[in-house]
């Protein structure tokens, strides 16, 4: 699968002065002002593009989708220690600890693969009635997989035990990253020019809200603060927007780096992150449920727009590669992508000071 296209940031809101005054800081022990540094660069090589990263903190593993397979990296050593093969056009990797299973969305095959979480052996591949399955999440209370499909603009809800479709939901446009609040709702960004957020009730398996994201064009990455019920969307135009997950109210709009794709929230440290294809990691301090401050734009590397957070250590893992010049445009390819330089695929590790 080719490299993931550039992604986006958050909606807009200004909190009332009285409300801001009475909301206590979420974290009394602030992060050092300088924030994060790149402490490791692991050149793991290999061919193919990449998409989502998934952290397995308990086992010190990072799952990296690589086009037609998934690489599994040991985060202690930086070495590739396993592979999941046969995942044609793989986008997302989801872990279901209670089932001892993992799942992938295979965008070119229009299928889901299930694998053993310990051995990584593929147990089955199941075709699904969708075009380009992309983002996915596992909702453990209902035992459902939510699969968001880029080309068919819909979501499929599958029984995780049987991988049969329980419900199909039409989306307003292309669905992107999604989050589960553990309280009966799943949220997904809608990558339209006038960005939107869709909320799904996990009990009724129906959409119960669709909210606009003012100031947020084509949102991609989505992170969630469960405690304060705040959603963080990254958007085109170097913007992150914060939304109240209960009401859809716009809470804040923040400036971030260019070409954002993924967003993460570190509950233990009160930090929000955006990984940006322009070569920076935006680090934002949460000072209250409606108050945020940009701490730093940490230099990373051009193209490092996808990331995963290890909540145990606070480390951020990003991936990118080096590229040659872009080929000349053609009628079939008016915006051709530059070719990836062989064996330059690299994992970057950002760590708190």
C-alpha cells in the first residue's frame, strides 16, 4: 500500500472566561517546557509504504502496517521480530486482549484477517461487503469490531467471535480515525472539506449524533481524553480542534505542524500530540478540560506523519523513509508520488526529557 496521504487537525472553540477560571488544572506536575527529544532512529529497511501503527505496551511490541504484511518490532531493541503475512493493502491493526486475538483491515483485498496475539499466526481471513476497509477498533463490552471503509463511505459492525456483519451504517463521507470512550460511544472523524464527527451508540448500534468541526478541513487523526470527555481532531491547515464528546461543542483550536495525520492523548502526563508529515511532532499541554497550550514543535523527519504512543513510558513511535525526486506528471497520475529510497524505512522514538 502506498504511503498514507497527509492528514489533518482540530475544531474551534473559545471557552467562557468564568468556566476557564473555575476548571482546575488536569495535572499539577507540568511537563518540562522543552518536552520531547528524538532518542532513537532504527533503520529497519524493507519495502512498501505504511499506514497505522499499533502499540502493544505489555509485550513491548509495535505493529507496523507495510502494504502487504505487518511488521512487528521489539521496542526494547528496535529489531523486527515477527511478521503477519497476506494482508493485502493493510491499513489498521487492532488488538483484542480479552480474546487473545488481533485483527487487520486489508484495503485492497476488502477483507479482515484474524491472528493469534501471541504467535502472530493468521487464523482466518474473511471477506467483507465493503470497499477499502481502513480504520478499525475493537469495542470489548459488546464484543464488536467497527470497520470504517474509505471508498464505500460506511462502517461495518462485526461480531468479533464469528466475524459476521451485525450492522452496516452509512457515513456522511470518508470515515477516518476512530475512538471508543468505554461508556457506550464510538467516535469517528469524517474526512470532508467541512470536517465532521460522527458518534455511534454502541448499545443500539446506530448513529446518534453528527457534529460539524468548525475550522477543521478533512480531519484525519483522532484522540480521546476519556476522563474529561474531550476529542482531538487534526486537520488540514496546521490545525487541531478540541470537541466536547458529550455535546459536540467546539472547545479550542490550536496551531500545529504541517501535514498532520495522527493524534494521541497521554492521560498520565496530560499531553496531546500531532505527528506531522512536514517533519515535526506537535506537543500540547492540557491545562484543564478547556485550556491547552502548545509546548513545542519537536523536529522529527520529513514524512513522519504516523505514530503510536506507549502509555507506560510516554514514548512516541513514528515512521518514515527517504524519497527520491517525484516523477513527471502524466494524465493518469497528475500528482505522482516520489519513489521511496530502498531500505531507508526508519522508526523514530521520541521520549520525554
